[in-house]
C-alpha cells in the first residue's frame, strides 16, 4: 500500500467505513493512517462536505450537541521511556477528524490515562473557538477527602484543560448514598460546585452513576440536576450481565430520568467494546438483516433511538472505531421495529455467553499485587468466540486452541501482571462499576491457564 492515500481510496474508505481500509486483509501502518487523516483535512479545507454527525438540542446550554461524543478514556497510546503514554500526534489528528465531522462534545476525567487525558484534550481543543466545543470533566469521588482538596482539584482541572469553565461537570462515579452524603453534603463539596456554577466556571452540573436503583431515585428526587450520565446499552437494559440482584437495571435509570425530565448523557453505549464483539450466534442474527453494518453501529443506534438521550460517549482508541462511529452517526436513523426485534433475538443467543461483563474502564487499577485485571479479562473474553470455543466448557477446546490462548496470554502480560499474582485481597471490588466479583473470576482464569498448561505441556514463562 502506498504511503500516500489517493483521493479515490479516501472517498471509498470514508463512504464505506473500513471495508475498503481492510480490503485484502491489509492492515494500515501508522504513517498511512496519518496520510488518511491529512487527506480528510485537505478535503475539508477545499470545501468538500464530508458529512457531519447528528445533533440533539440541549436546553440548559441552548445549543445543539453532537449525538456522538468523544470519550477520552481510551485514547491511542504508545510506549515511551515513561511507560505507556498517549500518542499525542495521532490522538490529536483523530480529535481534529472528529471535530471536522461534527463531534463537538468531549469528555475527560481526572483518572483517565493516569492523569494525562485532561492535559491532552485541553491542548487538542485549544485551536478551536471555545464556544464551538463542549468540554466535560468530573470531580474524582474515589479520592476525595475534604472540601479544600476538591477546590484544588477543580482548579487543577481547569489549568490542565487550559479553559476558564467546563460546559458539563460531574460528580464522578457516584456509587453509594453514604459516600455521597459524607463527601458532597456534609463536607460541602456539592454546595461548592454549585457556587462555581453561579460564578460561570461550570455551565451545567450533573453526575455520573454506578450505584443501585434506590440510590439513583434518591438523587433524582432530592436534588436538582442539569443532566446525568448513566451506563446505557441494550445488554444492560434489564440488568443483563450485572450483579446477581439485578439492582442496576439501565432501564430503571432511564425511566427515572424521563420521569424527572433530566437530560441523559450516556457512557458505555457499546459496553466497553463488548457489543462490538458478540458471540457468532448473536452476530449472525444482526448480520442477516444488515450484512455490511458493524456490530458497534447497532449498539450506537439503539442508544441514539432513545428519547431524552442528548449524547453518547464512545471511547475511540483507533481510526477504525472513529470512522465506523462517524459513519454510523452521520447517516443516523432510529431503529425500526424489525431491528429492535433482531436485537432482542440476538440477546437471547447472548444470554448463554460466559463472557465477564468487564468494560475495561480500569477503575479497578491499580492492583496492589500488580495484576492487570482488565487485560486478563479481555484475553479471556476474546478467547472463546473467535475460535468457536464453548466457554462454559473451555477444557473441551482442542490443544491447538489452548496453546494459542497461552501464547497470547504470555505475550500480552508480564509475569507480575498475570492472574496467578492475585491474592484475593479484594481491594478492587468496591471500585468496579459493574460490580464484578473480580478476584473470583481472576482465580478461575488462573485455574484455566494452569489446566491448559498441563493439557498441552506448554509452560507459561
């Protein structure tokens, strides 16, 4: 493939997603991705209309927000002497591409990319008129201890992002009523944030939520909010994949928002990529109706079809995801009744999946013993379906598949990052938004690794 992207190739890719990009099994190299993004900019500079994502009116700001938002939790990364860092050159070009195609909502947080995300997005957006973008940030609930600390954090966030105000600001990851009342009410942090709103340094004040339904109802009934952010996708609508109690049903949260007429901002519309990588039996049902549509596009359209949803954040970490998402939302149409039924049928097939409902958000980090929890879960979840393995009985896989898994496991995890390092200390449990029994699953995966090693004679070094 040429280092230069021809105009014909450019239009083919933009019009058809990555079907053209991956034709013949080709994988684009970094400089070719850069060339594509430069070609897109040249087309925009020449005045060519390349399509813009759909928008929704957001009354608190009196403006239209893009129905697709850019989540800055999973930006492209690279290795450096300091470890894994944001690939700022590629990341900024991806942000520029998103902006050119109508995405104007960008969401960051204190914890994202180990504190790198806020500074990155602030620099990336600095070139654009401030009133042409909507920037969201969050007060990091899990580390809060005092009002003075909250004040310091808020000012640091403004400085990192190089702005004088946030369009949307959230109480990050509210999980329990006791914690909320202790930190935000008794310590006065909520009142402080309201004061910052009156000063104009916060335009809209809301929260992101990872608790149970009764706590959510309490928040909505007792306090006024300009918006709230909930995890909403078709897998979680009726609590599928959630805690055994089923207490965190996205449908209940959605209906409460509609009852209170609170605008809905959505996180994890593709459930951390899980809905872009369905079991073959589930994917076949959707592909039968739309062979060329990506699985992720089904998830985005499902969320975008819901009344009251203003925007949905997609954590886009590579060009393929950006192109597919922009393509989907530039030609957005709500799901038809037939498409709704197809999703319901596909979820019936997916109900037997043994996948761990991890969205790879990494809120569980750091593990005191070094386990890379998200990668361990990701390797496990991606082991079964592509190889046609019944994950209810992984021991029945043939030795070649077991060796393939062990090789990937070894290559993607350092020794001190593997499941064998877990001590079941359960430090991670209260941090998990999905309420996954992390240590139980980690130890089960380690048992599987050890069994595969004995079955195949392949020693994991």
